[in-house]
């Protein structure tokens, strides 16, 4: 670490401004944002927050008019870092299954409550807090910090973060931080690849015995064999693999769940049509580090030939994406989190996927580390530990100090 004394001062500043940090997180939770038609209210809120802080920003419009906010602070001449976060959330579901209003944003003595607390309004709130604190406290960041606040991650990210990265907004970026939910004890340095599989079965006339539904049923049953495909790993990846498996077992407490790390996960997403003449299916697959999507595609094509009468298209397929755990960014995040918590934090791979991948596809070192109560993500009674929010903010301040530095900060 370049300057532990300065870092500890930043952590003390975070403690003094604790209520402000928790308040912005709670305020974001109180704004419904599960539907695209609801996004304008939260965009206006973030705009007002940034404007009040004197932070330069612009509201952009991606495909289908999906809003993205890009904010910039700091100075030219140093490194350029991005903090990415999304304000869209999954549906709240059956209100009768909540013990409190999903949009309450209540701060208890231990938790912040509400939909999006873990995924990921507390992460976005933390990013906004960091930016405002840097400006308001005249911390003189030796570099340029850019916020990418998007509103399409839960739908795949193509109209948000992907659009930003494809339209030049990640050009020249040296590193990226994503406060998506993790557990406190791991800095996510890689995540699974993904595929969308569109299968079509065609049959003959009704009564001919050439039934499209039967063909699709056989194909989908055979497709489950993809879950047996697993990655292969270099010697230097085995420690990360072992830690990743241990962490998912601890988080989800389900027998065999660790296979999600190094095997393909297959999920039927939609089945359209029950006609003997035509049946379509949409299947999603997550592919592990160490296994290319092309090799999975080859196996799918083989299964389709064996089943006969099936055609397959792949509207989306991307390999798993990783950041070297020994990189300056990952090493700094692990070290700072370990110091903040006073307990061991390790680099690990995520069992799912997030917008972090879009920066990695651009060759930008990226880590994911954010506040979360993992079992409650997307669940009823979602909440996050206050300690997680504060310690994540401290970790991010430490990383910014390591990679950029704060000139003459003595508060």
C-alpha cells in the first residue's frame, strides 16, 4: 500500500460521514425502479444529487431510450478509473411475503431494508457518496474518476453498460470498480460466460407422427448433459478455484452448489408453441472460466444432429471474463478489504455474471466488490448490513488512494 496513513484518514472521514452514506443508500431504495417506465424518477434524483455536489455529468440515452448517467471528477494527467452501478431492480413480487414495504429504505441499528438494498442501490449510493465526498472535502484526487450509472443490468446490460463501452465511454480507462453484491470475504475477479440458445423444432402434419413438441422434448432432455462440461485450469488458477468453491458453499449452503463455479449451468427460459408442426425454446447457459463458449456450442450442435429436426441459433455468446488476481487493482482491493475487516479476504470467481464483464471484454482490469446479504439478493425481505456498506466505502477509498492518490489530504 502506498500510503497507509492517508488511507486511514480517509477511513476516519468515512466514519464521520456515516449517516450521509447510509442516507443516500436509503433514499435510492425508496424510489421504485423495477420497470423502465419508472426510471426517470431515479435518474432525476441522481441528477439532482450530482448537481448539488457540483459534479459534472450528462444524461445519455441508449437503445430504446434507456438512460445512462456519466459523471466525471478529478483531474487530467493521472489514471482514469470507473465506478459502475445500476439502479434497475428485480420485481418485488408478492407484497404479502414482505415483512416490510419493499420501498421503505428503513435504516435499523444493523440493516438497511428494501428491494435493491443488496442488488445494488447501496452500491450505487456508496459510489455517489464517494464522488460527493471527494469534491466537497477537496480531496484532490490525482486522476480522473468516472461514474457510470446505468438502468439495464437486470435485463442483460446491452442497453446500458454494453452501449456505453461500445460508444467510447470506457476508452482510456485504466481500471473499473463495480460495487455489485459480493460477500465481504471475497473480491470478485472473474465471472462466467453466457450463451443464449434459440432452438426450433419442426414437424409434419398433425397425426403424421412427426411431432415438433416431441422433438423439442428430446432435445431439451439431452441438453441437460451440458452441465457435465467443466473448465480446465492452469496451476496458478487453482487457488482461486478452490476459494471460489468454498465461498459459494458457505453462502448458499446447498449440496453440490460448488459445481456452479467450474461447470456449465443450463436453464430453460421460455418455451413457445405446442403445435405438432412448430415448437421453439429459449435456453440460457452460463459457462465457467476455463471452458470456451465455442466448445459448448460444438456440443450443442452435436446434440441437435443426434435429435434430428432441430435447428439452433445463438443470439448471444461470450466467454467467461477474468482479471488477473495479482494485478495492481485486484491486489489493492484484497489488501484494503482485509485491513478494513481485520479478517482474510481473497480473490474469487463469481458463480453468475454482471456488467463487470463488459469492461473486461475491453481489456480493462475490473473487480466487483459490494455490500450484500447474499441469500437475500432478489429475494423477499432484501436487506444489507450497515457494516458492509461502510466497509465497502472504506475499501474503495483505499483502492483510489493506491491507484491514484489524494494530494495533500491531511483531514
